[in-house]
């Protein structure tokens, strides 16, 4: 099952992927995380990527392609994967076709104001990646992860002026992929305005309805 999670920054792709990976026993591969890992390792790719990421710009295709191909060589991807953050442009979508044929694309659809509010308060654990929010998902101890006691931080690129750039880039370069995958007949739209902690939230159920059909 080769699944792409598509959606604007802060659509919740990482959160949904972490639930879906437990349900379907598939690895979650996030292009942004691959780059952030390279930055942590301070390798040549990381050093080049950091400057661009901090300014809300896309990193060159060859960097993200090298990291992604290396990740897809690992054994745990044999049964498939939940991919997010790549492809992000029409050019990358064509490259993706050469690497692997996707079975389904889940497009998480949400209002621009919801995105801005989410990013403005998003804080993330440096160690386990758990996501909190300064006003809505408040950690028990300020600045500390409830799950693993790691330190919480705000992504540099979630700051308002950078976020605006990322959203513009998304609408210009990534949103056209919705039509690309619709034309291929593999796109499913998942309404994603509701917070995942809301008891009425059906995002994971909606995803499962789509993905279960692939198993049949
Ligand atoms: P994300 O965690 O998906 O929001 O990605 C964070 C940042 O990593 C983006 O704003 C880009 O700078 C960079 N990035 C992630 N995926 C890609 C990609 N497919 N191509 C180029 N840059 C990327």
C-alpha cells in the first residue's frame, strides 16, 4: 500500500500518519523529517537545506531525492509506506512516478485560517516529534513533552512571516498536484478542519474507509 498524504502546511499530515502507521503497520516517511534529520546530523545535505528551509523555500530536488531514495531502500518499506512532503511540485510528481507507483493520495482539505491558527501555536517535541499547541493542546508542564519529557520547540518556519511564504508556495506549486492525481483517478479528499482531538472528528475513520478498500 503506497500512500501519499497531501495537504497544506499544518494540515495534520504528521499526526494522521502516526495513527495510520499503527493501524496499517506501514512506515511514515516525511520529506521534512528526512531533511530535519540531515540537519541534526550536520551532513552536507543538512547544511545546504537548513538555510532554505528556515526561509520557507524548497530545497533542491537532488537533495530530497537522494534522502528519499535512501530511505525507500530500507526493508520496512517492502509492504508500502505513508509518504508526506514529497512530491511537492509537478516536477517532483513526475520523478515520483519513476521511483514508485502510488496506490492512493489522501488530500487533507482545510480552511486557510485554521492552518494559520494551528501553525501559530504549534510546538513540537525535539525527541519524539509529538505535537502540542500553546492554546489548544497544552502540555502539562510548559515547554516539556508529556510523553517523553523531551524539550518542546517552535519550528522556525512556523513563524508568521515564513508561514505566509510556505502557504503561497503551497498554493502555487503543490496544490496543482490535486488535479494531477485526480486525473489519475487515485485522489480522495478528506475534510480536515476539525481538530483530531474533537470527539466528532472523523478524519482517521475517513482515511480507513479509503485504505481498507485497497486491501480488499
Ligand atoms: P514540512 O515538514 O513538510 O513542512 O517541510 C519543511 C520544509 O522542508 C519545507 O518548507 C521545505 O523547505 C523542505 N521540504 C520538505 N519537503 C520538500 C520537498 N519535497 N522538496 C523540497 N523541499 C522540501
